[in-house]
C-alpha cells in the first residue's frame, strides 16, 4: 500500500484542503496519513478524509520514515516555522526522509522563493495533483 503523509500545523487548513482534493483522485490502495504539529490540525485533517492521524513531534519523526510521499507547506522543512510548531527534529526528519517531498510555496516565515509564482492555494493543490501525483491517481 502506498502511503502519503500530509503534514500541517496551526489550524490544519492547508492540510485539510490537500486531503479533500487527494480523496477525489486516489483510490483505496493509497493510505493518507494526517500528521499535525498539534491535535487541532490533525483533527481537521481527519475530518477531511485522512485514513489515520497522529500529532506531535515524535509521531511525525517516526511516521515520515515509512512515507512514499510527504506533502505540506514549505514550513515543514524550516525549523521553528509555523510560530514554533515545527521543531528542529520535525524539519530534520522530513528533510532526511527517503520519501518524495512535495512542498507548497506557502510561508509566513521570512523566506522568499525566487522564480515561484504566488498562486492561490486551490491552484497549487490542483497543480500538485495533476502534475506530481499522476502515479497515485485513479
């Protein structure tokens, strides 16, 4: 079974939007895991259709090791991002995971990615699904 981990923090809105769209295009052979930096984010992602969910640093660190794909905002690889919710341990585990990482260029941090358009979240999610997740779609 293929495993996609969606990581988000704070209110879980980005992760929820990603999971809702993934549910439209992946079949039951793909497991979607909601990994929240906090319980509220995880809860929101579970309501959006994730198969399972877990919260906190240790859960994220252990689970990303077995992921095929990790999806989330750019902040998941930046230590202390999301108002400190992304710990150095989380950012290191995500970066070191052998999984393919699909990062959305959304950041409230003091980081600018040159050459990336500032598309709205729904457009970014659609581009991700149609351009990068073809092997996982129905």
